[in-house]
């Protein structure tokens, strides 16, 4: 048996590595900080799957930029094989049978046996090279492939999704033994960019993107020649949206039930917080609330969700087994009472970590458990029920045994206007009784949020004696619609105020040194660091920014020029109209405020940034060379995108930031 999990959205391992965080107890003792090279060792295990007979466990690890597939013998509870899959990102993998796996690497479908041999391409970017005579033919036939369904009732075939260079996606049935392909839904013909299938592999929903709009259709018919597309409505609310309406979108699709009669949706039609509900297609109404939280959105459509969130299905019993979402920490709601009892037992063994049951055998005796915390990047164990025994098969904490890591708390404080603002607070490992320095670390987005877990940057500063505050300022996603919209068109207003109020709260309590408060961030967090250095120059002693937009008008022009219509309209709505607010956007841009920087500021950018073009940074630096503000330093990273993928780059950057903070005492 394999547990199938379908989440609203899945983020890559790299995003996972760099958006989680921690919080510790201060201890007064001599302390040698853990080396940065250890903290930034991204070897986390992920994507665990038991073989069909439950005899073997497969999971991926990452070392540097290399992906490894690990095979564990469940009976012997030992790793039987570990082999290199390459340096491209693996986004999917499944067992074909007890001896072979299939996986998606960079849009090519490949398979490999459990010994690591016969690693072959099943579906390349071009299915059939016959008749390919020109570059035009190559482009016309090129596809980026992914696995749409493993077709649980079909041992020979799977469903593949193939995306062409225009972005249209088609669904095909593919025989994994013969290589025969049969087209089921032609995206080019219907101008469809995405499809959703039910548990049986039937195509049920279609999505069309057009000039920043997303239209959603219900699909009728199972043959390409007979497909009908009808606009999808949920209790009078369209599933369609665009960049302007997305912020007000009240319903999102997640998955179909096993019998195909219901859909599981994320909705806040009459609520402030998103919740999970069951919608009956025949009755055309919501029939059950599956999960809701008073403080948090159950799902977060405005932001990428963590990889483990979503619906957990038991393909053996053909039922929804559980639901997992992120509050201040991960929450799992088990609908299956047997698994619920196992979860309680596991949590009793490991009370200090979040323990996620990822898979189990058909006899429900062996369970794969992934455990993590702010101090534990990841630990994979197998729990044997009848023996009540854990065996650890992968433990990323082994390299930390001689070091103490910091702990994280979820806290709240009052803003100037009395609003409750939430935050993650990591207490430092300190060597004196004096109040420690503080690094304020606002998240990117800004319509995103921070999540609980291991964050190497947070640990880097905390293990060097700094408290770290990660404020979930108004405008953050995941805390309700009203909370997010409270900072509409206020990138340098309410958001910066809420961030500063968190630092002031800690100062007023005497928990941090008021003369050693710093701010550090990426993307919007980097923008917030720069603008906070201006607005709150008496609060912060130094600021560090990476990959931040430096010219808001230029950023919106970039979205428009590159046909990122959805992003353009979305930012227009939440930031301010580019046509009528040019002066206001300019005034809120770091590029127009260079002379106002009175504290040490480091601005860095990658030359391969696909989100914020490096030309904004280059123009900023050119202007800085003319205007000569000695408080501002710049760094341009070669072959770096919107953040760091290579640990050595990241280590260099945080060490430069630490050096600046130490010099700005």
C-alpha cells in the first residue's frame, strides 16, 4: 500500500530549506559556535515512499547540488543502496513494482532499479524524433513532462502531463513497458494550460490562463474527441480569477474524493480564514467542514505551501485518511482512528519534534516517520507497531552532536494601533547575562509567511549570540483575509511599522540590547530592510538586503514587459496602480532614497535573478558610484538567482552580514 498525498501546492526542496525557522533558551556558559559549513549542510531527506509490498523504503537526500536516491530494507532496517541521480531537481518519484521506481527529473520521465542500475529515460522532451528535421520541428514537439496519475487500477499505464513551449498542457496515457502513448486531452487544441484528475485518473478540471486571467472548467467526457468544457461554479462563486481578483478569491480546488462524487476545497466564502471543506458535486453544495483554525488559514493560496501540507489518502482503503496544515507548527488531523492512535504513540516517543507519518504498509505495522524541529533539519525513522520500536534510517542531526542549537517560540506583540502581531522568536545561545543583540528577519513576499522548522540562517545568528525575530507583519498571508488586506498599498507603511514594533517590544521588555538591533532580509524582506534603515534609522544600527526590488516602477514594468500579467495585476492591486501612482511608487523605492541612508547598509543581488532583474541593482550601483554614500555597500553574485542555492554563497553572505553587524556596535 502507498499513501497518496495531494496538496494545494508543493514547493521545492530549496524553498523548503530556506523558509523554515527556530527558537532557543538562553544559557550562560562558554560556548563555541557551530561552524557555518555544518549549519548550511542541506542533506535533508524528503519524498519518502514505501514499495508496493512494504519491503523497501525509498527517499531522496540532497548533498550540495546532487540528488541521491536511498533504498532502505524495511525488514533489516538498514540502507541497502544509495546512488546519485544527478544535479537536476527531482520533483516526483513513485514505485513501479518492488524492484523499480519512476521519477521526474527536470521534465524528463526516468526509471531506475533498486540497485541503481538501468537508470533510463522513459519519456524524453521529444517523444518521437522521426520527422524532426529543423529547429522549428524541435520547438513544436518539445514537452516538459510530469506524472499526472499513477493510475492505481492499471499496472501498465500512467498518465503524463506534457507542457509545450507555449505553456499549453496535454494529458496522455503512457505505457511504461512499451512506450506507447495515447493522447487523452489536448491542451493546444482547447487552449488549456493545466488539468486536474480524480483518484481514478479521469480528467475532471481544466485551467486556461489568458492575459493574467485563470478560467476554470469542469471537464465532461473521457475521449479527446468528445471533451466538453463547462465553467466551474461553487455555490455561486466562480473558481475563475485574475491578478486583481485573486486577493479576493474565496474558493480554490484541492482534490477529488476517492469515489469522485465530491471535491475537497479551500474556501472562505463566509469566513475570514480559509478552511478545508467537502463539496458534493451532485448536491452542488458544501456538505462538511473538514478543518479550520481560529488563528490561521488552513491553506494559503497567496503563498507557496510547505511540501507536507494537504490531504493524505489511503489508497488501500480508498478513503481520506487525514489532513495536514501549518499553524504555528504543523497540525495533522487524522480521520482514521487507527493512524490517529499511532500518531499519539509516536509523539510520545519524540515529544520535542513535529512527527509526520508519511507512509505505512498494508498490514499497518510499519510506519515511515519524518521528524523535524527548529533544531532538527530532518530525521527519518521506521516505527514498528507490534514491537513499539523506532529505527532511524536517516538523521541530519548527527553532525550537530557536539553543538547546541537554539530553540524557537511563537509569540505575539501589540502594534502601535493595538493589533496583535505574531512572530517566531529564536532565543540566542549567549555567554553572558547582558541583553543580547537582535536580528530582525522579515520574510519575503510580502504576501507570504514564515513556517516552523529548521532555518540555517536563523541558527547562524542565534548560535553567535543574537536573538532573531521573524515578524508576521500585517500583509502576511496565512493569518486571514483581513490581516493580509490590512497592509494593502502599504509596503513602506504598516508593514515596516509592524516589523519595528516587534523590535521595540523586545527592547521595552529588556530582552535585547537597544543599541544592537539589526535588520536582515531577502526579496521583500530585503526591501523592508532598506526602507526600515530610512524610516527607523534610530532603531536599527545596520541593515542587510538580498534580492530586493530597488525600483518599484521598474519592477511593475518588468512584469508587464515579460507578459507576467497575473503578477502585474496582482501587484497593481496590492501595491498601487503603476499608471496613476508613479510618484508614490518612486518615493517608496530604495533607488530614490539613496541619500537618506544614514546607517551601514549592505545590498546584494544575483546576476541570474528571474524575479527581480539584476539591472535594477546595476542601475542602483551606477547611481551610487556617482552620489557616493559611504554607508552603502553592494555585492553582485555571479550565477546566483533569487536567493542562494549554493551553500558556499550563502555562508559567505551571512558571514559578511555578521561582520557588518559586529562593526556597527
